[in-house]
C-alpha cells in the first residue's frame, strides 16, 4: 500500500505566528523541526499499519521547509516549487492520503493563520457556490485521482472543516485557536503519539474511506484582495470577470480547474506591491 502525505506548517502543534512560518522568522527553525517530527509520526503510523511505501510532499510556502535528513529514511520526499500540482504533487497512484499540519480556509473565526493558498492575494474561493479552502480543494484533487484522504491534523477549525467535507476521516486536533495568532496547543509529544496511532488505524482500515468526488460541471469563483489583481487575471483565456475583485472559470475537468486556479493565483500575485 502506497501512502501519500501532504505537509503544511500552520497546523503543527505550537505554531501560532508568522515568525514560525516565514523563512526569515526568528522561530522558523524551531517550527520546521516540529513539522518534520509530526510528519515522521504519520510516517511511522503508516508503516505500522501496513504501508509498503510513503511519499511526503512538502507543501508550505516555497516548499523547502523539511530538512530531508530529518525525515524517516524510508520515505520519498517531494520538495521545491513550482510543482505542477503544488501541495498535492505526487498523490496520483497512491492508495491513501494524509494531510498533516493543515489550516482552515480564509475568513474562518478563531482559526490559526487562516488563509487560502496565498494570504495576501486570495480573499475567498468558491467551488460550485461552496466556500473552499486548501483542504477542500486539495482533497477534491486527491479524489479526482481516486485517492481518499484518511487522516488530517491541524487546529480545531481544520478538524471541523475536514469532518464537514469528508464525514469519515481520522482527525488529530493539534490546538484550538483563540484568535488568528493565539492558540491553546496540546504538547507536541502528545500530538505526535496521537498522529502515530490514528495514522496506523487509518491504514489498517483504509477500505472504509471514500475519496471526495465532486461531479462536473465545475464552476470556480475567486475573490482577490484587490481589484487590480482581478484586472490581471481577467485577461486569461476562459476567465470571466464577475465583479470588482471576483473572477470565474468553468470546466468539466477538475484537474484543468485546479491548474487554472493555481495559474490565476500566480498571476494575481504579480500585483503585490
């Protein structure tokens, strides 16, 4: 059995501030080590549960956060950007997916560092009228490849988001937000032990989980932070201008939609000043 791990950093236990998540942050070195430890806990649980192969994708920011030598030597690791499928690069052909260290979508109350892909660019994303964050879009792309998300770790609001979308998924709540930059966290050792146990259980009972499959047609709407970002994105073929800062795109193929979403965000980010 081949298990896939998409790893982010904002949902890691004890991580609460941009000083933890930015490469020039004074506490970044601590956070990246903690990120690797929680990923390793998921890796260990996966192998204990019967996995024969584990692929880890570093999915935060520039996607070069995890020091390769800090990871379990049995894994394959995907790092760097720009990967074609970004946070979900490498999921195709896997039997199950873990999302470790994830966070809630932009605009979520009492969620640690809530944002959707690019906090300075994206205000909101809607898929077929439903608000979606990174978790929802990435789980949908995994579902496109018939891969169920069987475990997610992150703050309470991330756990709630996952259970709302997937119904049946193993969740590890690493902390509870008290605001955007404050949380009550579980001790990292306790979090890692819970991740290990639930990862093992998820792999052992993998047949109970279902991929998140959304039926076509797909209609994506994206609200940007500023109108001039929408100005730029609306120049792309197939993109419709909906309002001052909102654009839309339609497709019958989710992979096409996902890649277009990424291109839209990248183009919009050129408007940052």
